[in-house]
C-alpha cells in the first residue's frame, strides 16, 4: 500500500476519502451506534437535539470526551492504516449550528456565525480533527462541505450554505483549519440556468457565481452535485439533451439540434467551472464523462423488521460508477471580459487565456481579446496538455502562444471550425485592462484555451486528485 501511495504522489495525484460518519450516524439500532447501551444518549444528544429530522439520522454529542476520542481515532485510523491522503467532510453546516442550517437564510452577519445557535463543541471538534490530520500527516488534505441541501421530493430549499468565516484559516491562527471549502452554489446556478432559454443567460451572473468566494480562501468547485445523479434530480446531460441521448448520439447517424447544443454546452459548463470556480474541480460519481443516468449501487433485497421488503437490483454494477477528480489550477486569475451583448467571457488562469462564446447563433471573426504577454500565437494540433518549442531564424527558442484546448475539435464531438494552422500576433496597447491583445475567431457555443509556449514550459494544470467516497 505504501509503495502504491508514493507512486501516486510522484504523479501529483492524491487519494481522499469522503466521509459523513463524523457529522451524523445511522438511526438504525441493528448495525449502528444508536441505542448501543440501551439509551439514546451514549454517543448522541438525547431527545430531539440528537435527531436530524431531514436525514433521519442521529447527531453526535461533541461535548462528550469519549465521542471525541472515538471520532479522532477514526480519522487517524483511515489515514494510518489505509494510507489515504485526506478527507472530504460531509454535512459540516449541520454540525456547526444547533438549527443545522435548516430553513435558515444566512445573510453574512457575523452574529449568525458566532451566536447562541453555534454548536461550540462541534466547532472545537472540527478544529481538533484538522489539527490532528495536519499534525500527524502534514501533506494530508481536508475539504469541508459547508453544505447546501434540498429535499428533492419537496423541491424547495431546506438547508442553506452558511459561509462560516475562518473556515479555511489554520487552527493556529484561530480558524477551523480546513484546506478547502466546497463551492456548492455553482451546481445550483447551472440547474437554474438550464431551466431558462439561452437568450436569458447572463454571463455576468455566471462569472459572479463562479468567483463569489472569500479572498484567499481555497475552494473546490463542481458543475453538478451528487444529489442530481443519486437522489432523483436530473444530471446536466439529461437537462440538456433528455431522451435524444438514446437515439441521436451515435457516430453513424445524424444528431439533432438538441444534441448539438447539449454537447457544446456540456463541455463549456465543465471547462468554465474548472477554470473560474476555484483551486480544485470535483466530479461526482462518473460525471467526468457526463454520466446520464442515476447512480445505483449493487444491493440485494432488504427485509424490514415489520415484514416489508425493499427490492434491490440483483447486486447489479450496471449503473455503479464512482470517480472523484480534483483538478488543481494556478492561483493567478484575471477576468478581462464579461460581454452580455456578445455573450463572451475571457479570463486568464496562470499562463492560459480562456475564451468562451456562449452565444447560441453568433460566431465572431477577428474578435479582439486582451492578454498579458507578447508573442506570436500559433494554433497547434496538440493534446490538452501539449507544449512545443519552435526555433527562430537565429536558432533561439521563441515564445509561441497557441491553442491547447478546443471544445469544437472533432475529438470532443465538435464541428472543427477552427483552423489549427492559423497564426496570430499580439498588438501593443491596452485592451480590456490588459497591456496587449490579439484577434481570434470565436465560433458560437465554443470554449478555446490559448497558452504561451515558454522556453522552459511547465504545465499549469496538474494531475487530478482521486477521491474515494466511503
């Protein structure tokens, strides 16, 4: 196990475990801690305070010494015995407040975070577990889900994101100690937009949602949540293409306008979320390839104590795919254009320039975009992580920015409207608050990433971190 772990680390990858066990526990008295000693208060608060009515689960009493010992040893055990590199803590909002964030609208007033509704014992526990994780395993990563939830059946908001201050500040500086916060509002924003016509999308609203986070607080973003894939809502692929996916996505038959639109927006939604949403990108349960169906884990028939039988799926693995990818990106970020009329978004991330055209009809020739570095831009037919160096007349290496990702490439189901042999040159002079600019062709519903080829090129995008949900 140790050899495998080191091998992953050499590639820049990490293996994390996603856990709900530290925030709440099963209400089942047959296979859980509930009523372990015949009472309801051995590990949990007694009465209504120890019961989460929305999740039908028991809530730990973090003021009990033995509960703290049990949970801290549990965290250490996974890291020490199974060599995981960290945790994603689920349901942290429910832990930090006695109201569990249910039907509470947080406004940002600090009294909402540091008042009588704050469960001080739970916050102290979170500080302790982060101190333990980082103290024993300095390279370990902790991600907190200051959670947003909703009841699918009722279709209205039940639990709000709290946005707890100090959430990602180190414990020694008085913070809760998490390395990353899950940026949970983004997935809701995409569902909100997908219910509207393309003409009603506002690029400024998209950019605001993607970048709305505290200064220097590292966030992990994702385009769609596990609730869409698991609990009963629709995945983005289904919102975009619905039943046309089953009959009109084969290469040997014509597609439909619905599928063409869906494929184009599906790529753009994921790329812009990855590019602007934070310092990490998370894919839930197979959705790195737009998993169209619900996730259904292998399970047999369940026989309840009252004689009822909950049917299983014959232990089928047909729709059981779970993979969590966390894609780390550069800290440098600058948004140079949010054009509502053109439906264009242009931004820099590290040494990359991202150009998004969300317009449903309009393609733009000789469209000027701002940039930081001067040079010759040449489109090369290279992979997503491709870098090349070209000699100048004198034989020296010269910077040559080029496309490193084209969503309209046939490889990604596009229409190949960009000429990968074209060359572009920067012009001096300020444009969109950038010192230089160059002209591009921006087809409708496409995303293109340009990058300078340095003399000693270093990829800005690192290898993904793999998260296992247990």
